[in-house]
C-alpha cells in the first residue's frame, strides 16, 4: 500500500527566527510534530485517538536550505508503507512555498502506546489502511 501525502502550510513568524536570522532548528521539529498530530487526527477514528498515543523514539534531520522571516512553509508528511510492530516511521519534507527542493527532510520513528497502560501496542492493520492513498 502506498502512503498518502498529507500537507499543511505554516507562516514563518518572528518568534521562529534565531540569532543567525533564519528559522531555528527546533522549529523544523515543531513543524514535524504539528503535522504528524494533524495527520493522525485527520485519519484516525475517535476510538483510535482515545485508545492510542504516540511517542517519538528518534528524529533524523537533514537541513538543506534556510527559511527566513516572511517565508511561507509547505510541510508534507507520510508514513512508511508498513509499521514494524509498534514502530512506524514518518517522513516530513519542509519546503519554502514555491521551491521544488526541500529546505529540510526529517525521518522520525514514532512508537504506538496503549493510551491507558502506556505499554507498547502493535499498530493494527485497519489503522495502516487509513493512511494509505
């Protein structure tokens, strides 16, 4: 199954800028987290949202270009075709609006937990299907 690409736009605000005059590295991770949460809430059922929580085990970030104050950012995310047990890799590409090359690329390993017990939970196939194109 091919994963769906989910897209959102964010403005670059003054609070996002560091002392070097460009978007601070932590803001890229905020974009990745914000779009992951939005994608999850857009595709999961109410029962799934109530029953599962996600935690990040690892982020890998490649910074390719600077984003600056006044830029509009398009963030695209998708999940790997299949999870491995409770782990499900998620990919995020961050573009300056209008650019054909990403300013940053992120791979995050998300882990599913039972919302009540906080124990690892295998990602169910009916959930995987909700994120397929």
